[in-house]
C-alpha cells in the first residue's frame, strides 16, 4: 500500500520530467531539421548563382581577360555572396571581397581539392579570411584545356548564431523546468510524504488500540486539515471507547455477580441432591425427579462456569490483564491432551499428537490448555469421529495448534457462526449432550487474548480441523 501511494505521489514529477525530455528532444530535432533545410536551400541558391556566374566568367577566362574578370567580381563586393576564381595551381585569379595579392594559395582548401578532382561540392567551414563560418559551393570548369574552379560562398554566421542561441535557450528552459520538478519533488517529499507517513503511523497505532497516540499535525500544508480532523476523531473515539469499556466492564461484572449469586444456591441444591441420592430412594418417581434435578443442576453449573470463564476473558482483554509467561507450546499441547485423554478413550476414540513444536512464546498456559481441551471435548461430543489428532507447528510467522477430527464435518455456512455465543448447529443434540454453546466462544476469546485467531477447515463426511493461530512476536 505504501509503495502504491508513493508511486502515486511521485507520478506527477516523473510525468513532468518525461514531458520535458520529450519536448526538449522534439525541439532539438526540429532545430536540427531547420538547420539542414536552411543549408539545403542555400546550396540550391548557390547552385543557381554559379550557373549565372559561369555564363559571364567562361568567355573572360577563355580570352584571359583577368582585369575584366576582377571587375566583374568587384560588382559583388557589397553583396551577401562571395565569388572566387581559382586556377588549377590553387592561385586566386579574382575575388569579390579581398584583393588577390592578399590571398594565399587555395590548393589546400577542401572544396578546391574536391573541385580540382572534377567534383562539384558544398562544404561548411570557418574562413580565416572572412573570419566567419561560410557555406562554400565549388564547381570545376575546363577552358582551353586548363582547369579552373568557380567558388561561390555565403556567410552562415547569422543562422549559426541564431541556431546556437536557440539551442542554448532550449537547454536553459529544460534545466529551469527540471529544477522546478526537483523543487516539486522536494515539496512532495518534505511537505506531503513525510507528514503523511507520520500521520499514517499515528493512525495505525490508533487502529491497533493505542488511543493515547499523539497525532502529528503539521503547522500548514495540504495535510493540515486532514490531520486536525483525525485528531478530533481520535479524541472522540477515545471518549467513546472509554464509555464502551465502562459499559462492557459493567456488563461483565453484572454477569459475573449474577453467576456467582446463582452458583451459591446451586451448590446447595447439588449438595442436597447428593444427600437424597445417598438415602437410596426406592420410589421410581423420586428416583426420576432426583435424576432430572441432578442433571439439570450439573448442566446449569457447567453453564455458569463457562459464563464466568467468558466474562473473565473479556475483562482481561479490556484491562490488558493477561498473566503471560514464557511457555513451550509442545508441553502445553501435551498437558491439555493428557487432561482429557481419559474422557476421549472412554468414548472409544483414539487420540494422538502428530507433530510437536518446541518454540517458546509468551502466553497463558492455563488458558491455552483450556482452549485445546474445549476443542477435543467438542470433537468427542459432536463429531462422531473414531480418531482425534493434535499437532503444533510454525507457519507464516505464526505458531499454530491444530485439533482435527475425522467425523461428520460442518456445513460451510455454519463455519462462520459456530464461534458465536450460544450458537448450536444441532440444538437438540447439544442439549442432549449437555453442551452450553459457549465452548468455541471461549476458545475464540482465548486466541484473541493472545493477539491471535481461531480458524476452522471442514468438509462434510471428512471431518473438521480447528486451528489456533498465534503470531510470533
């Protein structure tokens, strides 16, 4: 859950970063495409210019009219383009921007080398003469058996400067945007995630029953109102639970007091029945009446004992009075089985312990033995089994105590209700066998007192397995 929440919180910064990267990449791609398109269009224009220049230059070179050639080039002195005529030795015969006596030999220029090899070409490079980046278009011509190169160039400084500036602006925008994303991420981390984690920890402690937990309330931010609302709710819940505990305590004490009050006269009744039975009455009616009184008194006594046990368990949970000590699970299971072995074997049922766990936990051995005993007695009374098995083992960081029968089983819809107080699957059979309907409720509360639970796995005709699960802390 925490992982999903963090993914959600940081989804927006990640999304913005991805959008920034995509937009920056697209802009850089478009910028590169624009530069390439500009160069291609410029190359086409230079190609057209060369054709026009060739029309004028060829006759002048044919008749060696170098002065007229220079004069023609001078006409382009104030134009954007530069015209240069070079012979096959690399010597500049005419140039529209610079006197030929100030120009060195051009035989080492890459565009001239290529043209002298008979190839027209376009090259972009820095010109030391023009002190600028230039686009050069060169083409070879042969006149009177001599090879010449016509070169036309145009400065790309402005467009390069514009493209460089645009590239810098794109990167600057990206870094500003990325900085904003970092600030947003820090804001989410410091002002949302960390306060949310503290608030969540407080809420978890409250949910686990620690109502005295102090709720973290940030001074401001998006969680301020939520924190205050949870704080108010916690205080109200604390008051309500205190009231409920008082009522629950009153109810438990009332039940316990009533049970004690009933137990006293009931003990007297049982004593009187024993005295009357010792006189060996001969009248059949008297014998029958005494039997009914004895059975029902014993049943009522058992019911009172179970009510008192249940009330004591509920009181322990309210006031955290658990009387826990270190105990060994295997010993607890063995003691519980030995206590009820006589009753089991007298019913011609076999009972055995299949698996033992020597792990030690903090718990109440008396209550755990009582829970196991209740499960075994239930199996003897109601399952119609011929065999009962018990085992203790560790699974999923829990100690598990299993009591399994191989009898009639329990319907699936009944499994969710059998731990309710006074709930009986077969009411007539339960009363006939003296059941109170509280045995499994007591087991459930004993497991709950140990921060655990009771599970049941059952199939009709195959039997039932009750498992007490206690977390290992």
